[in-house]
C-alpha cells in the first residue's frame, strides 16, 4: 500500500502571485516557500510568547483568507469560504508555540540557570546554541553546558535539568546586568 500523496501547491493555492512572490506550480510537483519555512523555524515562540510566529502567519494568510482574527486564547483563526452551497469543510490546525526555558538564576560567574517550559530532556539540549530574550528587549546568544562534565562520576549518571546552564561567554557582572 502506497502512502497518500501530499497535496501539491496547485491543489491548494492558485498559481501566480501570492503575498508578493511568484509561484510556479504544476500538478504533481510539490512547491513550497522555503523563505517562509526558514522565517517560521527561526522565529522564537516559547509557550505564552508566540506573538512573532503569529505575526508571520497572519501576514502570510492575509492574501489567502477571507477573514482572520485572534480569539481570547490567542489562537489565530483564518477562514476561507468555499463555493456557495458547498457542504465540504476542511480544517488545518497546528500549534505555534515551542518548548523552551525560563531563566531563573544568574550566578556570580555569569552562568545562567534554566527552568523548562514544556517537556525537555537534559541530554538533548547540552551543546546547543540558545537565545535569551532580556527584559530590555535585547537578545543574547549562548551555549548550553553541563556542570562538571569532565568528572567520571558525573558522566555515568543521568543528567538532570538543574545540572545544565547557559554560558554567554561574558563576565559574570555583565551577564547579571544583561539578563536580569
């Protein structure tokens, strides 16, 4: 049994101009907007702070939808009416938020302690770059590390989230001023 074919751009959207970009779509050929995908993947949208992602989606959907609104739970709802008399309804749903962290402490050496927002496993984040959004509006970048990773007794045990931190590569006094 073959998996169902994914819908093509030509079955979803008319060929031609859409939101200022030209699409060439032929039946059977998948076409998607790589620039939009990159913008969505790079947008920070930790649960409760998805406004940037919602703004990107709203600007893209304006050219396609008959009505766009945000409900009291901050869901973005776009409606496109079909042909008059049609009883077919289609709903495409997805989530805009992503799992992330909250900063809960900056120690005297400038290492930033994290509290998870969503389901994280500590092993999966060590070594990854992160962005911290400061109250001032500034964004600083750092790398997630684990404490005492060079000690044999720490390598053999399961890593806990309270054992990881973010290193911004800055002196402790400067990190405290930036992040808090």
